[in-house]
């Protein structure tokens, strides 16, 4: 993520992310792999105004509200840079769909933090930026793992484990297609439902989470060795586990079936689930185009393709 400074305006940028493997298990300290989606961007601008501070997003316009995740982000960042809570207008615009498991709240928060800091001429280190984003994410999601905060500001894939970030080697020729089911999901609710499953069925729940961890670790090795068929098999297996944990949704199941029928090597939900998006693996860019078209014809609201070679 970068910022550009002018005398009157601060700017910040971030992007969407898609979890390839490890969602839900990451909440319990297991690893997860996330891919940046640079084509889905969010920009925040901050400027000085007279009077009370204002937050303008594509879904709301009004004074800062500490009960709102992004309002919290603005207020916390102003306090961090030593500025008064009044006298700033923050405008957030982007192309990320909301409530689809692509990290929209964390991306917006990352952009806001950088814009407000930029306006005041403050250079934030990674630790400070992360903590400011997390404060807003806690309002949005309750107990966020920190994965979204890190992934939406990283230009390369990350392996996130209990707060630690690594950048795994990517030597992979496949492509990923992310598709929006059109069903809005709630990460907070999905995480709570999975937690409830684990509490009611502790032995089975722990076994399922361990299986997600095993699939993630193996998937990282697949990305480094260009094992496309193997990675696709692991994605399919992860979806079976996520369904049992309670993260599935009929719209997810339907689009996964379409992807499989059109040559996808693997497909699964991405993010919290219970709606939102799926991520599919295509053998090559040509296959990705076919899968994308089929998903759109089947009712997906949008598709976005990630060529893994771009990360090499």
C-alpha cells in the first residue's frame, strides 16, 4: 500500500484479498494463505474542514461514530497522530463488494489510516498501522485474527499464522477465479457459528480444524512446486470440511458445481462463508476465462481473475 502527500489532502490505498486455504482455522492460531486482488481497490482521502469531522463512504455519510468500525478507525488514527477529533473529512471510495469475505472493512480501514496519517505528515510503521486497523476490525468482527488487516495491505500472497506474516515462495502456473455468489455473508456470524460447532462437538471440531491446517500447509508446498492438480484436490477437501463446520451456503454450493463442470481443478468458499465468494483454481489463463464466463452465466454478480505467475 502506498500514500501520496499534498499540502491539503492525505491519501491511502488498499485492495481486496481472497483466502486460498485456512479460513476459520486461522481464528484458532492455524495458518492461512491469502492472495491479494489488486483489481479490487479502495481509496481514502482526508482533508481539513471547519466543524465536526465527517466520514463519507458509499453506504453512509455523517459525523464520526465510535460504534461504527470505520468511524472508530478515523478517531483512533486522529488520536494516534495527535490531532483533534474534529476538523477532518474522510471520503472512502472503491470497487470492493461489501459482505463478500474479500476484506472490504480491513481494506477501507487500511486506506483510512494511511490517508489520515498522510494528511498530518506522519509516517506510520507497520506495527502501528496494523494496530489501528485492528481497532476498527474489532468493532466490525469481534475477534479478528488480523489476517485481513495484513492481507489487504500486502502486494504479495501471505502465510498468516497466529499474527506472524510470511511471504511464501510462489512458483505456480495456475490461475484463480474469484466469483461473487450474490449472497451477503457476515464474518462475525460465521465465526460464531463455527465456534459454536467446535464447542458442541469438541472432538470432531478439533479434528476438522486440524484437517484444515494440514491442507493449508500442504497447499503452500503445492504453490511452490506448481502442483496444480494437488492444490485443486486440497481446495475441494477444504470445502467439505468448511461445510461440516457450518460455513457453507446453497449459493456457494451452486457456483462450485458450475466451476467443476467447466474444468476447475478445485473450488471452495473464500472468507467467512455463509454466502460471499468462492475461489476456483484453473489450470491456465484460458481455462480461467471459460470458468469465469460460465460462473457469470450461472448468476455470479462478478468475477475476478488472479494469475499466480504475477506473484513469481
